[in-house]
C-alpha cells in the first residue's frame, strides 16, 4: 500500500509561518477496518521522527481509506491510502 500525505496548512488572512512538514510515514498494524487503531511513524523534513497514535477511516461515498495520526504535542498527519 502507498500513503499520500495531505497538505495540512491552515491559514487564511495571515502570512504562513514556516513549519516542519511530514515527508514520509510508516504505519504498523494497519487493517482496512473503519476506526481501527494503529501506530504511525512520521518523518518530518527537519529530520525529526514522531510516533503517533493513528486511526483508520473509510469514506463510504468515495470508497477511499485514510489514516490519521495524532500525538499529545500537536503533531497531526493525515494520509490517503492507495491500494
């Protein structure tokens, strides 16, 4: 399976501040089942790696799968799963 990282920059009327962005992810314990818990190791462009608790989600309208990882320090990564 391939993971495509979604762009998560949310700014509207402000100039964007440079923030580290995720460049690669590895998901362990992935099962294509809605709301399944797994772990995501996200590598950022500044070289840091973070272990995120993740959940698998299914969009029933489009028929696509996503996995979203979060941790307690505010790191969030959303990936589309391509089978």
